[in-house]
């Protein structure tokens, strides 16, 4: 069996240009990141996913690439990347990079040659002589993007772009393009990465619809996976694929396509549950979660570098989440989402933020954390679109939050300087030494998560308890049994758990805001506002005594 590390990984996602600026030019870089690897290791994460760091005109935060085999010179060079990768390896951290091959920047030499009609590149993109009738449908960024087909004067034809018009879709049906994609994968694997976060997977497959080779478009995922595994057996594909659950089987295959898929629908139910202070939406979703191959995995998350996409909720449900977490128009985006940081949405309520982290870490899958959320960083809504959540990391209360020696206005994106989320109040230096800080709590939570492999491997069983505010889950895997309880509301709840633990010795793994009543034979938990508890259940033995490994 190859190494299934990703089943129990904790992934930390960051943007190199916003993490740490080493040379003082206002832009984060690989030397700065290498210098701050200790923060990620101390938090307890074991994998780093880097947002795109390749040469790019940066019109879509690096998702518009002009060279797949190099580093954006603002961030360093390949030598700096390798130094970083070595630093990560020395600390036992794995590195994943973004594979953005649905499209390239229109500044990419391939596109330039294609529009000139160069025979080698003619068919590398998706061209049509006439503008298709549905060109205004299916835009991904409504309000900012008008169409999916744009006229090119030089080629005198229309090119397809699922995203912005400066991002032309590669023609994946072309074998030469597929060969190049393998070359890109091989290149970064040779530099030591452990896998790829694959951008826009369902849109990559669009080109392969109506196949002429008798294979379904999903078969292409199998082709990439085979190449990847041949080159490096432990490497994985972590897909950005916001798909309905019924399609999961097609994407995972039989352990021969994608390894991990972000569970976007679960994320939306989680926000609905938080907005309602009621675990039912998540409970209902988990009960209907399809079986997936044992070696496949979901990725869970609170926030990422994009908007929270609420597109899969019913209209009234979406309105509830907007009302709770993004009531102002300036907080909403693309008619479907919220462009805010997690802590800001929760009004900086630390107890609630920490409970939500605990809840997310106890959901089935591999957790992914967006840099800065471990501190409860806020957003800068003055920045355009999704840049609001991509402000510089807040290391200290010094100028520009210790991110750079440059002035705040000279930084890559203006840091959050004022208000309760400004770096004077929220920064890593202060939180590291405060045992009650969000950082210290998330650190404990991650440690607990990593000691509970049953969450990564087992099936989440929803336990029936009184009252909808508490979500109770049980995992059973290879003799390990874990029960997690989270009170999503600000009203204390009393939960009688005796029937859930019958015949077992109870060993608390982690708790906050809980009182335990052991009167009589039973066990009653009083979960305070946003209280939570993780309990290990062990077969009862006469001699065993209860020991607490983690308490707050
Ligand atoms: C998905 C990425 O997460 C997003 O940031 C980007 O804008 C689109 N893909 C287009 O590349």
C-alpha cells in the first residue's frame, strides 16, 4: 500500500506574496516564507499548500500564469523555491502547489502564438469563428465578467474563457496540451512537491465532453493520476471541484482518479448551521454523505482565498447566511458569496470562532486552514473583490504588522491597520505567548485532531441527542472510538450522554466551556455557550482510571 499521509494531514494554505517580506519591498517572498516555517510547524500543520507563485501579470492573484516552469520574480527564483522546500522537508512539512491548467493568462507565449496562428499552438486554446449563442451564460464572476467568449482581432475568432477574459481556456482535448500538463506535473514533482491542488477541475473536463475515444471525461483524471503516481507514489491530487455529492463517485473513481476533493457543499451547510446556531443542516448533510473509496478523502475548511460560495443553498437559506455574516452589499460578491474573513464574520467572538474551528476539525475529512485564520485575522473590504481576505499576515504590532519594513500603503495589499482586527490587536507575537488566544487554542485543536485518526479514516455517525443546538458525532475506526459534541448556540445546553457511552471508559481529549455532572450512574454534560468536547471511548477495564490529556 502506498503512503496515505493525506488521510490525516492538516494543511495550511498561504499566499507567498502576503506571508512574509524578507527584502523590504512590500511583497512577501520565498526567503520570508522560509524564515517563518516555524510558525506553521508550531501550529501543528504538516502540509503547506502554496497559492500560485508563478510568473503572472497578477490580474487574478496569480491564477493567470505566463510560465509554468518558473517563480514570479517578485517572490524569488527557483533556487529560493528549492531552499524553501528543503526547509519545509527538514521540519517534516510536505509541500503542495497549485496546478492551474484549465487556462493560462492571455499573455502566455502559448496564447500569443495561438492567436497568431502558429501551427504548433493553433489548437492549444478553444477557438470559434462565431460567437456562441450562450456566450453570456455560465460566467463565474458575475458583475465583473461579462461573457465567456471574447473576440481576438489578430486571430479573427472568439476564444473561450470560463473565468475572466484575460484567462483563456486551454484545449485539454488536444493531446499536445495534455502532454504539456504532464510535463508541468513532472517538473514540480522533481522539485520535491507532494501533490497538487488542482484548480477548476469540472471546467477542465468541459473540453472533453462528447469524447471521440469512447472514454468519459472523468477518465482524464485517471490519466493524470496514473502519471502522478508513476512519478511519485505518495503524491496526491486535491481538487477544487464544487460538485453535487451524486457526482463524487465519478471524480474519485475507484481509487484511481482524484485523491481528495474540497467539500464545498459541506462548507455551505456549515455556514448555514453557524448562522442558525443549529447543527441540523450539517447533521442532515452528513447523514446523506455518499460512500467514497476508503483511500479517497474530503477536504474540510472554514475559509479559503476566495469568497464563501453559497450557491448550493436555497435562496432563503442563502439570505439567512447573508443576514448573519455579510449583511452589507460591500461584503457580498458575485450574487452568491461573502468576501470576508471568518473571524470578522463572527464579530471577533473568540469563543465562537474557536468552537467553529473545533467543529470543522471534527468533520469527516482532511482540514485545510487559510493563513491568518489561526489568529482570527480580519479583512480589508476596501480592497477589490476577493483581495479583501488576502491581506498581509499579521506577525507583530510593528509597522505593517511585521510583514514588511515597507509602509502599509507600499505593501502588496494594504494590511489591516485599524479597528479591532488591526495588527496592533491581532498578531502572532502576542498570541503565541497567550494560552487562551485563538492561536494557542487552534494549536491544541490541531494536536487533538492529529491524535484522532478515526476522523480521517472513519465514518461520521450523527448521534441523536436532545436539542438541535448541539451537534454530536461518533467515529469508530480500528478499535478507536471518538465522540465530539459542539454547542453552536450561545445558550448553555445540557446533554445526557450516558446511552452513547454505555460500557465504555471515557477519556476526554479536549474540552472548552463544559461542566460535567457525574451524579448517579450517568454522565451529563453541561455545554456552556459555544462549548465543545471530544471524548475517547475505551473498553471499560477494572484498573483503568480516567486521565485528561487536554483540558482548558
Ligand atoms: C479558482 C481559484 O480558487 C480562484 O481564485 C480563481 O480566480 C479561479 N480558479 C480562476 O483561476
